[in-house]
């Protein structure tokens, strides 16, 4: 699969791979991570963990979710171009031999696989909503959930090192009354900007919009911006434009209506989430402070490695 990037993106990617920070796989947007890259990424994750407010519930999920949850949430309607579904072989021995022959010939063998009941997680918050809904109404005051350091998938092959197909998200999810949820989202937006600037990144926030699919997607983007449902924090990594390293989203009642999440008073809950992209923040830190961690400013190292 061929993909091209700008001269700046290509140069930065070459520097990262030459330094062993990223490990090419041969597929654009899919990279292994070297020791120093992972050290910084995990330090940033720990940095975020130290910012959690009291009472946050910790959860952990695999990078898979039931396909029916993806469908119910409307993801296949809004983002079919980004989805990753899992196909698997379910045939007999004869079919297996035919599949092997196709592989040896370099021919298409997809007809021997069938779509399974699971899909790749597109956002770390997705498994939280059905899990919370299964418990019944929320407690008084709602809930905040931290689903941890999660792998997510978006089918966006690119030569831009900041646009990966598989990457880590750290999200927090708020569920409850409308006013409390939106206020929480806005407070974290401002707090997230401060946290990134403290690390020396030239960060700013702006209204954001999701990459909705098709002609109808333009109307959804416009509506999302008009209602100020999504904010993003942007930084420069490898040009030509700044990229989002964090987003702060107010879903209103979408997920609560989909999965049946009620407040303690029995009303449909509102939800919001915020997410930091680990790899993009890590790439931004290496771009800002250099590829040798030992040369980074003392104050940045102290914040990351307390």
C-alpha cells in the first residue's frame, strides 16, 4: 500500500526510524516502538494518571468489542471508512488447503474468511457505555470512568508519522446530568491545555469536528461545530498543519439512549469523554525537545518521571 507525505513528514519519519524510536512494518501507519519511545509514552500516561480526580472508577478492556455495539452506536453509518472488523477462517480441511494454495500463488484468499462477531475498538470510551448500562441507573452525581491505556484502530493509512492506524488513547468518561457533564468537559479542556503546555508544547485549543463520511457528513460537521460539541488541542508535529493530540467531546444523550443509561432520577443521562493520543503527544515531545531524552529540559523530565 503506497502512501506519500510532505517533505517535512518524510524527513521526520526518517529521523525517528534512524534513531530507533519507530520501527517500520512495511505498511504505512503501522510502526513498532523502540525503547525510548515507549519510555516517554508510558511516562506521559503516568503523568495523566496523576491528574485523575478522586472517585474515578478504573476499567480495562481488550482492543476488541462486540460488532453489535459498534453498529448500535451508529459508527458504521458515520465512520465506515475508519472501521476495522475482524474476519476469520471457519471452513473445513478442504477449504484450508484451497486457501493455502491461493496464498502460495499470491492470489486473493478473502473468500475463505467470514466476518466475526467482534471489531477493533475505534475509541477507548466505546466499551464503557454498555458496561455502565448493564448495572442499572447511575449513582447520585453520576460517574467518571478511566478505561486506561487503550489500543484503538482507525483505518487511515498515511506516510505522516503522526497519523497511525493503531495507537494508544487515554480517555476519561463522564456520565450524569447535562450541566455537570458539560462543565466537566470544559474544565478538562482547559486543564488539558495547561498540562501539555507545562511539558513545553506549543499547544492551543480550537473547535473540532469528527471526519463524518459522505455528503451528509458535511451537515453533521457543521452541526457539531455550531453546538460546540467537540474541542481539540492542536500542536505542530511534522506539518503542514497542526494536528489534534487531544479531544474533548460532549455526546449529549447519544450513547445513553443507545445503551439505556439512566441517571439516579431515572432520566436519560448525558455523557462526555476526553482523550489524549499517546503517540502524537510523544512525537510532539521528541520534535520539540529533540530525539535524545537526556537533553530534554529538567522541568519536563521531572514532570514526566516523578
